[in-house]
């Protein structure tokens, strides 16, 4: 299933964080969203997942199910890995009571296997590294077989090797679930390895859209500034970005 966003506008306190934005992500495609901090990337994910409502515009995701993988792994500290993952199935009324305890065990084991973490059901989040916590949050995201997976800075704060592992799983999940995905990221490795195409946000608008190769060509002032991480350029870092 595709994601189609048309003329999306969202204001906070009279400021248009997103101003008439349109883009689409085709079935099975991965779109990256890049832009400075405060440019509205997380807001787009929250609008698509229904956590926020748009001021104007249309978001068409059919009747697909959306899973969010948050910037911080957002696991419950007081729950073990089994409960954290099975929570995704028990909190929702369409899944509640659908599975026996034995079936839940099987489903959780399978989802952990998908992210390379077999047998850690009894561990608590504090016993896991940051990268492992992120992988548990991936396992939790896919347990409901979502048509759409939205990742908010999935590799933020991870070392390069742990980032590579997460990037591999983003690609593997796409293969296994055929989900349509959006990845918000700052990380060049994630952009290059995981995205079919990307959009860059600035001042409420999409200032670049293209493939990772086109981004790396740096043949417009925005891509040049982004790739070189320069303070100089058309994009001004404002106080609201911090
Ligand atoms: N619920 C909210 N209420 C008020 N302002 C918000 C809210 N959510 C986000 N904002 C503001 O909208 C802008 C974009 O936020 P966000 O989408 O989180 O940016 P990004 O993810 O690109 O860093 C920021 O200036 C932020 O302060
Ligand atoms: Mg954000």
C-alpha cells in the first residue's frame, strides 16, 4: 500500500511548521526525510500515524496499519522484552484475546528472531545495549504486521557498527514485510543504504526531492549545504530549530 500526502499543512502557535507539502511513497519503497532539527520531520510521522491531525491537506494510507519506531526505543523499563513486544498485540482491541499465551510466545520469538535477538524474552531493557533496545523496538513494531513502518531517527546515538546493524534490519524488514517505510534520519550512511528516495525539509517546504545519488551530486545550494554540513547556505539555523 502506498502513502499519499497532499497539500499537508500543520501549524503550531501560529507558525506553519509544514506548509502545503505533498509527496508519496509507493508500496515497498523507503523514503528518507532529512532536514534540520525542528524542520517538522517528526511532525510528518505523527500526522501519518494519526497522533496529530493536519490543519489542511490529505493523507491517504488506505486502511493500512501504521507502526512507529521512535527515536528513543520507547520500551517500558519495568516490563521484560516479552511483555514489551506482546504489549503491541494486547493493547489493541483487534488483537486483544486473539492469541493464546502459547501463540503469543511463538509470535514474540519469531519477531525477536527477525531482528537477531533470539531468546532474550526475559531480559529487561536496562540489561540491553542501546542497539539491542532499538532492535527490540523494531521487533515490537513488526509484530502486528503493519503495512507501513515509520522510523524516527532509528540510528541516532548509535555507534557506526550498531547503526549498520539497524540499517540492515530496516532493509530486511522491508524484504520480509513488504511494508512501505519512511525513515527520518540525519545519518548519511542510513540515507545512502536504506532510502530509495528522499525529501529535504526547510522552512515548512520541501526544498529537495530525489535519490541518494542525486543528493550526493550536491548540484543545488540545498544539497550542497546538507552534504557538506555547512553553516553557510540557503538554510539558516534559527533559534526555533533547537
Ligand atoms: N505539539 C507541539 N506543540 C507545539 N509545537 C510543536 C509541537 N510539536 C512540534 N512542535 C514544533 O514544531 C517544530 C517541528 O518539530 P518536529 O517535527 O519535532 O521537528 P524535527 O523532528 O524535524 O526535529 C519545532 O519547532 C517544534 O518545536
Ligand atoms: Mg524529530
